[in-house]
C-alpha cells in the first residue's frame, strides 16, 4: 500500500497578479520558483511559490485573474493553509503582519499556537512553529533565515462528508488518525513538511469557488510507479481518477473525494530545474510545450509584474 509523505502543493484562485506576488514574495518572503500559464487556459498565469528550490511540501500555486469574483470558503475545499516556521518565530511574524497592516488573530488547536490571517484575496492562512522539516535557505523581503517559512505545516480540510473524507485519508493515503478535539480530527502523514492534516468532524455545507478559495490539494507520490498504484486503488474504490497528466514539473492525477475536495496525486520529480538553472528560477516565462508556438499571441493577455521587496520605514509605512 502506498503511503504519502504529505502535501505536495496547494493551488488557489486569487485576484490581481501584482498583489499576489507582493503578498507571497514581498510579505511572506517565499520564492517565485516558476512563472508559467494555466495549462487549460493559457491567458491566465500559473505562478508557483516555495522554498529555494520549490521542494515538494513547500509549493503553493496560483491562478491570478484581474477582476475575478470572490469565492466563499466552505465545504469541499481546503479551508486553511498552514505554514510551518522555526520555533521562536511567531513573535517576529506578529510584528511583521502588524507593520504591513495585516490583521491577525491568535488561535490554538491540539496544543499548538497559531497566528491566523488572510492574504489579499481572502485565503485563510495559519502560521505554526514546528521543529520538523529542514530550515529554508531562501531569504527575501526582510525575512531573516532564522524566521523564514519552511514550507507547509499542513492544512485544515473543510469536508461536506467528513466520514467519507476520513476514509480516504486513512484507507487510500495511509494517514494515521492521531487525535480528536473540539470538532476536529488530526491526521499525520509520513513526511516532515505538510504532514499534519486536520479535518472537521461535522459536515460543512458546500460553497462556491472564486478568488480567495483553494482549487485543489496535491499529495506526494515518490515516483510514477507509486502514482500508478494509487490510481488503481482509487479506481477500484469507484472515485473515478483522471488519466495521469504530464505537468512538465511533475506528473498529476486528480480525483474528487466524497467530501467534495479535489485531490491530486503528484510525483516528486522532475522538479523546477528542468528548464531553469537553480539560481534563476522564476525569472522567465516558461510555457508548456504545446503553447510555445503561440507565445506571441499569449503574451498580450498576461499582465506584467515585478517580484519586489516591500521596504518599510520606521513607522511601518510601505515605500
């Protein structure tokens, strides 16, 4: 039976592209590791942010669209994306969020303290201190390495059929149920990033997508053989997986679990250095091979943006 190490990546819908880049690079200090387009709609960017190399377990990706309608977070979605920071980092992040004028609240679950806030499109984000996982070696925008986001701490899933979603986590993805409290069930995957998954115990009504909502969550497969094995299992369970699709930087297979959340199984390799050197990741627009001949027609539909450090003066006002 294959066992996932945890989250490979999370993909979400957001609004304007410059605001998206400013938030995840300028505020959170993540690295833009790949600039490409939606493989099904090439007039829309597909941006990938992560650690220095975009390792599985650190990657959040976005489809930014100017003027897109806001969605509503609810059942059938990833409700909260959780990032892990080194122990002793939350005070730094509270101060940083305050300086950028980003409201936050302190919450706790399963004996851990979290700082919760939303990005500029409304996505819910939690920061939690964790000893697990390698430290980031990427520093940007005034975030020192000692406080830099490591990658995913996990996610809080909002299911409209939590009993069935629990079955998928346990029986297909081989996660271990480790705790329950105050309407939440906690699962542990085998890896050290993106490995703590919380699930609502009571069903949550379904809600619509749009800016500020997660499109899908992807789980790690070591290689194509393991991915094929998962596909056979999922098909045998009657969950109708898609064919395996080559996404250039990994191979992907999708299915919608009974609680309404779109799950993906993604391979760890080949990664983001197949078409850019490690020191130049995210600098050039990389198109899927099927669109390269249409580059000149696609470019006018894509708004320009900059990866920039959002410097702050002593009073905390942006410059």
